[in-house]
C-alpha cells in the first residue's frame, strides 16, 4: 500500500515541487502526496499544490489561538486523511515534543546545511547560508533527517556536500544547495522512508 504523505510548508515550496516532480517521474513510488499544509496563507507552495490537484490547508498559529491548538488542528487533519509520513519542506515553525513524539520516525525534514553545522533554533532559510558564509566554510550542503524533540537533532537519513564558491552571496549559495542537494536528497529520502513504512508499517525496522 502507498504511504500517504502530507507536506508541511511555509513559503516558496521548491522542495515540495521537487517531491511532486519525483512522484511524476517515479523516483517517489512508495508514497503519494495527498495533503499540503501551510502555516502561511500567502505561501506560493500552496499554488504549486493546487496546480497539481493536491488538497491544501492553511492552519496558522494565530487563527488557531496558540501553539497547542495549532498543533491539535494539524494532527486532527493528518489523522482524518490517514497520513503515514509527514515531510517538513521549508516549514518554519518548530513543533513541540508532544507533536514529534506522536509520530516517531514518521516526520522528516530537509535542512540546508551539513548538520551539526549551522542548525538548531534560529537557523532557517537564508540565515543558514549567511552563517556559513560568515564562518568562511568552503563546503556546506544539505541534510534530511528524522524529526524529534530537538530542533534539527533527529537521526540523519541522507546528506550531500556542496562547494562554496568565491563571491557567493547567501542567495547564490542557497540556490546551489537547493539544486545540487536538497531537491535530490528530499525525494530520495521520501522514497526510502515511504517504502519502509509501506512494507513494515514503520520506518527503519521498528516493528
Ligand atoms: C529550503 O532551503 C529548506 O531547506 C529551508 O528553507 C528553504 C525552503 O525553501 N528549511 C529550513 O531552513 C528549515 N530549518 P522552499 O520553500 O522553496 O522549499
């Protein structure tokens, strides 16, 4: 049985697009994206989802009346749709320990650095690349990992290195890391974990 996937986003959704493309090309074949949830109503990723006939939902912390209700609303929808795998693809909200404990090895996240560098609270989006350039690293990359109660602290699934080039700005570096790492790794990891879930009923051997 195909693993039903929900993708959580906050912005442009280029990683969501990579997942949609991977499903079309057959790279992602053990899972199906059935739901996209955004915590921002203006996230362009919502348009990408709708253009591809995928159900969308906007759930914000503000409209929910706080973090607890926000997470309850997300959980309720995930349950209703029978979601087996949650993919955080540029989702800029840290989920509580209660939330992550409800889905052990069922949530994966893509992060634009080689964890444990430039990760954790405060390191998201362009800030990650700004920090990498400020430090002067010559190699950076991306990581896909399981999500647990520690921000960017869960078990690593896949990583890929990307060279920093002379004259890089946070924007040029972000783009290269996406093209050379994130958009390749995230679909691969989504397939690996979807396959495990659909075959074993759980990811990575936990029966
Ligand atoms: C991506 O680079 C993703 O790795 C990063 O935000 C960007 C979202 O782009 N995520 C984080 O920093 C999470 N800590 P997208 O909306 O185009 O996929």
